[in-house]
């Protein structure tokens, strides 16, 4: 592991355990067995570390999201694949998700603006998927925005409770949450077939 990656991992673990404000550069150096002055040869500040963690997390999410939806033009499958990618990332990167949620308040400009812009872009990607499904007649929702927020919350919630050694495997959690997402937007299947139909909201 490169030294920069080691520093990032140590900072992330301490931000997760102690919080950003309570963590010092000396704490990070101690975790790595590096004296403070030596640590500053690799990173300028604690704020730079936090910003790098949060920006990197959002850039990874966006890249994986784009790759997932690029593999099909079908609105239902695009939403499924985006949700699976979203949930799997949060199952595998729980510390990043926790720190990203709790420590947005600790970012200063221009870092805060950059991270918020990346978050807005990511959220917009899910709204566009839901809207595309509504336009195509595959989804039936009262609010595209609320539906997309609910799907995003599915993944973020997984980061809170999921454990690698838990009762449910990662693949099961990912699959089931993709099913939840499709139900949220009104997708149902005809009995005995794989065909997708719109939910009849008049029932």
C-alpha cells in the first residue's frame, strides 16, 4: 500500500472512531508510527485529508454509477443496476459513508462546495433514471424526487447496519434492495412471467 493510501486509511479510521474535530495530525501520525513533521511531508492538513476522503468517495460513486447504467437502455434494468451498485458500494465502504454523512459540517470552502456539487450530481443521476422510467411508462410515482431520495436512502441505510459476518450475504442484500427500489417506483411483474408492467394505482 502506498504511503498516501496508508495515511488516508488511518485518518478515515480515526475520523470514524473519534470524529474529525477530536482527531489530531499527531493521532494520525501515531497510528502510522510517523512523527508529526514527517507526516506533513505527505499531507498539508487534516482538512485536506477529510476533503480527499469525501471527494474520492463521491467520485468513486459517480464513476461506478455511470458504468452501471451504460450497459443497457432499458429503464427498469438501468435503475436496478444503479441501485445494486449504490447498495454494494455502501455495504463495502461503511466507514466512508459514515464519515461522509457526519462530517460534511466539518468541511470548509472550497472543499464543501466541491463535495456538495458532487452529491447533487449523484442525486440527479437517480432522479433522471426515475424520470426516464416514468416517461417510458415503466414507473408510476407521485414524486420523482421523493422516489429517488428513497432509493438513495436504501443504500445509505445499509452502511449503518450491514456487517460482513451478518445473517445476510452482500449479494442477497444487494438483490433484495434492488427489488425494493423497483417496487418504490411502481414496477410489478405479471404472474408467471418476467414481463414488467405498471402498477395500477387505482386499486
